[in-house]
C-alpha cells in the first residue's frame, strides 16, 4: 500500500507547477516561474512618446532594450506608488523580454492540479482571457495570470513595435 501512495504522490508532484507570487494592491497574483528571467528593483525608464499609460517606457538590460509594463496601471488599480518593495519581474514572452512592474514579490509556490480552479467569467480585475485559473492554498487565493496571453494581446501590440 505504501508503494501505491508513493507512486500517487510522485505522479501528483510530476504535474505540479511552480508559480512566482506577487502583489498588486491587496490581491495576490502568480505567473509560471518558468517565464521569469529575473527580478530587479524598479529604476526610472525612458518614456516612449504616444505609448499607452501602462507602458512605462523602456530600459537597457545588459544591452537589450526591454519594454516595461506597469500591471498596476494595466489592471486599473488606484494609487499607484513606487516604493522600496516595487520591483520589475523580467519575463520571457515568446521571443521577447518584457519587464512587468508589481508592488512586490512574496514567494514561489508549488500548486498541484487539484489546487488550480478554473477562472471565473466575472468579478476579476482583468479579463478572464488572461487568467489560467485560481490557485487555492489554505487561506490564500492566487489569481494565476497567463503572462503570454496578457502581453501578446491586441492592446499590448505596441510591445511588439517598441524596439523595431
């Protein structure tokens, strides 16, 4: 019986996924850890004329020009302030590197398939098209963001033309 339990636990672990948990306002969000290249402190960026408000500008990351998107503005959060906890999560999306500004990063969490629920069709800060689900852990609820869908959506098309 013990071998069966161990095999079941191993199978569940094999399908588990790790997520980087970050905060925007009072909510906790998470993205697939495999998309994350690095986490950096927020630095001033070079503003791009006529860019949407949520695209803060670009920065030079070791010779690569990286567009910086403020998810707090994108998700229409009020009182967007830059403090000591504000960070930029540098992510790989397709063939691009993009920085996303968030209020802070808390931890990396492993979620099993049973802990991931389908995204609701209503009542969430962003369109459910960008959600891969909701992660449920004891007393915590994580909004799982599909960063590829979010950053390659039509309204973010400017990201594809910034450094062209």
